[in-house]
C-alpha cells in the first residue's frame, strides 16, 4: 500500500527528535507493507471504518486505510494528550 502523510503529520515528524521520527516512520512502513496483518501497538478506532491508530511510546498516529485506492493515509502524529482532543 502507498503511504501518504497529511501536511500536519509531515510537519510533526520534522519537529520530532530524529530517532523517534525514524522509528515512527519505520513502524508505519511495516504496517503499509501488510496493513491487514496483526501488528503490535495498533488498534482499530471505534466508530470509523478502516481507521486505526499506532502507538509508539508517547506518540499516537491515527491513520486510515483506503482499500479502493490502496493507500494508507496518516492523519496526524501527536502525543497521547493531544491526539484524542476534539
């Protein structure tokens, strides 16, 4: 699957510590390679179809799978306290 980052997610990754950003991106690439397999630290988001979140340390990465276009769209990269606020 093609991995797409929103503008907000790309900006957050650039502002993170380089090691943490590299680890998050590596985890996302592993998921994109086989998105429907079981991955550690990934949970389905309730109330939304094909929406998941990756947990990496204090960071949360919500993403959506689009089966029709074969893309994985990363919405944001935020800390635990920020990501679930509306």
